[in-house]
C-alpha cells in the first residue's frame, strides 16, 4: 500500500491549486485569443510537470506505483480529449467569443477537479468498505463502453441537456454577451448573459465525465493519491490542449470507438479483480504493465487508423460519441 504523509498531500494539492490560480489570473487579467505557439508552450509545460511528478513518484515509492500513476494519467488524458470534443460543441453551439473561451475552459477545469475530488473520496471509501464495488464499477464501465460504441458517430445534444433547458426556463437571460460578464442589465433589469448557460452546460458535462472517468482510473490503481494526481495533472493541461488540437479533433474519427474499448477493457479488469478477491484466488488478474500496454496500443492504433481514414476520405468527421441516442439522430432515422 502506498504510504503518503500529510505534507506530501498538502504540497501536491498546493501545486495543483497554484497552477489553477495561474490559469485563472491569466484568464481574468488578459482575456485574448490563444495562439498556436502559446498553446504548444503551455501543453508541453503541463506534460513535463506530469512526467516530472511521475519520475519523482517512481524514485520515491517504487516502479510499481510509478506504472500505476502513468497508466492512470494516460487513461485520464485520453478521456479528457473526449471532453474537448464536447467543449468544442458547447463553444460553437453558444457562439462563445474566442477571447472568453479561455475563461470558460478554466472554469470547466476547476469544476471538473472539484467534482472528481468528491467522487474520488466517495469511490475510495466505498472500495475500502465493500469489495463488491469493484464488480459494480466494472459493470458500469462495460455498460458505458457498449453505449459509447453504439453511439460513437453521434454528438451529445447540448441544446436539450436538462441543465441547459432548466436554466433557460428558470433564469432571465439576455441574448448577447456583455464583455465576459455573467450578469448584465436589459431595460434596467438584471439578467444573466449566455455565459451563464455555457458555464452550466460545462458543469453538467463535467459531472457526466466524472461518473465515467473515476471508475476507469480506479481500474488501474486503487490508491486515492494516485487517482487524484492522475486526474489533476490530466485536467490541468486541458485548457491549453483545447486551443492546440481543436482544429485537429475532427480527424480523430475512431477515438470514441477506441475509448469505448478501453472502458470495456478496464471494466473486465475490475471484474476479474473482484472475482480474484471474493470468489477464488485462482481467477487471473490483469497486471498494471499489461493494462498500460493495452491502453497505449489501443490509442496508437486508433490515432493511426483515424489519420489514414481522413487522408483517404477528407469528408470523414469525428464525433465525441454519446451515451444515448441523440434526438437529432432519432429524427434522421
């Protein structure tokens, strides 16, 4: 079992909060369109921070925990790319001005970290108390993977999201952005700007992704510290990654299918672990090195196959996938 003292927890959380604060300050003080060079610099910086943390962890606590962290980080990073698909759809659906997208993304990352911290605490507690939770998490991931694969060529219906519909029904809203403000005045009355709906949509999406990603990362490590670190460092780079790859996302046509397979694989791993612990120790388990190899292999195959597909068929377009059929898809059928 990984032994992490209070000071290490405090330093790790302080590092994450410090990087978040830097993002918030930049978004508030200098709203601007993020260029390619700036996005590359921030993306590389965040990846180096994550790798440096993994190297320290390996040296301080051993290669096994280092492998678990990197496996968890790669899983969360790959799932975060699917987040980016949905963020792009939200930004385009609500026509968010480019100078305010930085602020919206930073808010989304903060909310995602808060939600995932809550789910990590709940997940760790449940797993420590009830071993059958491994079975439930495994079944949840397999179900999610099947649903995602079935609807891999669809986009989530943001306009009909329950959070968005409720906000529009319950809140007085304007139709114009007002310099990035959440509240403005129309005919002397205070009303919310479209930015309110955008932030609520981002928050709702973050909740859905937390429900999938936390069981997924617990599938490669059951250490709460590693689960938190993998999530935090994967999410911290999300803002820069959005501006770096949003023009390339359309080419990853098989990403949602690949993520569905990864979720299903981790679900099987969790069920085997449950069976090994609760039924019979002779039931084989999937080791961390095997998990890491399978996950990386799937991502490489998906990326190469996607690029080959879009080279042969430039009209092919990627979709983030959906856990249920969208209303638009039903109408087309």
